[in-house]
C-alpha cells in the first residue's frame, strides 16, 4: 500500500500512479479543490480532499497561479524557496480555507493497518507539520519519501527521522527516501555511499544552482521549440536539484 500526500492532479510527478496501475492499494490526499477534481478524473483510488497538519481544524491554503504548473507551488505555510520562486516569476496567489486533520486520524478513518509499504509526502514546506501529526512508530512505513527542496541544507526532517530509527537511503530529484535503520534491503553499502556523496557535494550544488537557474530561465521560449535539447538540459538540472525552471 502507498499513501500519497500531496497527490496534485494524480498524474504529474506522481509517486503512486504506476503502483496503482500495477494493482497496489493507494490512498490519495490533495487539499486544492481544482486539483482534487482532476485526481478524481485521473485516478480510481480513494481521495481525501483535505490538508494534513499537526492538529485538527482549518488552515489557509495558498493557491499559486499565473502559469502552467504554478499550482504545484501551492501549500500551507509555504517554504522560503517557494516564496522566492513565486515572487521571481510574478505568479499570482490567493488563499482559501481548507480542513486540516492529522495523518494518524486519516489513516484510522481509512481503515489502514500498520505496516504501510510507502508513505509519500510532498506538501511544499509543510512536511514537518505533517510528521508532527503522525505516529511513525505505530504505523511503521517501510519506505518514506519526503520532498526536500533545500538539498540537505535543512536538518529538521532527517533529524526527526533519525530519532525514530529511520535514515536516508536514496534521493531522486528533490525527494529523499527514508527506511528503517535495520532494514537490510535498503541499508546497504552502495546506498550509504550514495547518501554520503550527496551530503558532501550538497554545498557545491546549492552554490551552483542559483546561477544555473538564472541563466536558463530566459531560454524558455526557445527551448520549447527544441524539446530534445530541453529534455537533456532537464536531466542536468535534476542532478542539481532544479526541477521547476521550465
């Protein structure tokens, strides 16, 4: 089973769509009403239209617009990287009120049993609040995938996971993968070496990222007419953790 928090439209950048197609049980969460409607059209798994946080109640969800894909920056308590991007791109924002609930409560309501295979959290800087409403020792997911746009600069999530006997075992794009320290399937020498390399080279990537991002942004119109070159540049950008320039 996979629990996909921040399902977006159910297809773009989805960590759960392929697993659903392979027959996995999926539980989807998306608070943006417009995106939730797309999820219902694109997916067959149950959807909870709410935001996850540390407490039950309501919260202001910032909806970002102004360009295709800009809604992927929407969220509650947006991180500084998102706010900088919104300002730099001149995107529009508006706020709506959404229901919030704890992840523990949602899993209980959905009848989920402990031993989740994959938990995916992509909530644009609100990840720590989602974890604050989650008893990881109770549910014991085997693999946890959490977006980290800071590229290892922010220690809060890895420290929280480490205190609960989880460690980073891989990174794909801007997503960190965590597994239990005693899980021999993931806690292997190549994975440890990979994470060590990513950690050591993180400061260099972060210094280079801003310059590369700024240099490529004016090329958007031209690159749209040259998709093959655009794909090659995107592969290089992903290595540096740049995923949303074009």
